[in-house]
């Protein structure tokens, strides 16, 4: 009896092995596009703005006043940006009250118009993440109205 049971068990094991070996046909591998990579911040293009570096509300806060893309276009209205250093080696203090060209990424938000006779609050200014600063002139040309 044991011999028969062992034989039967052996046959079942062999049959199971053959069934799995033949089994279901392998699924066809579909060519799927690679999974999407995490969205990087939409890279803003670098711009070069020319304007005057002025002192903000603290010794480490700087404003780019009368900033223009094309300095030769007298019809272009100058804008005001809060300069945020995107590079550690920018020494904005040495450019204070100089006309400079700043290369970096700029916010596109519109500036809030202050009440007559008042300045725009720095927190409301669009930010310019400066990567490089080059002096254009040792003194500023006309500045925009604040």
C-alpha cells in the first residue's frame, strides 16, 4: 500500500512539474514607455537685465531698479526686482549704486502699484535669482519711480 501511495505521489509530482514547465505561454512583453520621471521645476530661461543696484531694507537686501532687457530701447519701461543671490560668490554690496547687468531667472509676476508717494513693499516685488553680476557703469542712470 505504501508503495502504491508513494508511486502515485511521485507521478503527481512529475505531472505537476511537466504542467508548470509547459504551463501557460509567457506573456508577451509589451513595450511600454519608461515611467515618467518626477517633474523637474519648469526651468525658467535665463534673462539678462540691466539696471541699478540699490539698498533694500537691510544690509543684505538689494534691489535692481530700472531693470530693462534692452538698454537701447528708451521706450521700455524699467521694472524693479528684489535680487536673490543664486550663487554664493556674488558680492552685491560692491555693486551698490552701480549700473549692472544681472543674469539669472526672473519672476513674471506683475508689480503692485503703491499708493502715491510710497514705496513698493519688498515682499511684493518680483524676484530675480542672480547667477552673475557685471558692472556696466560706476554710477546709476535714471531710476524708475518707486
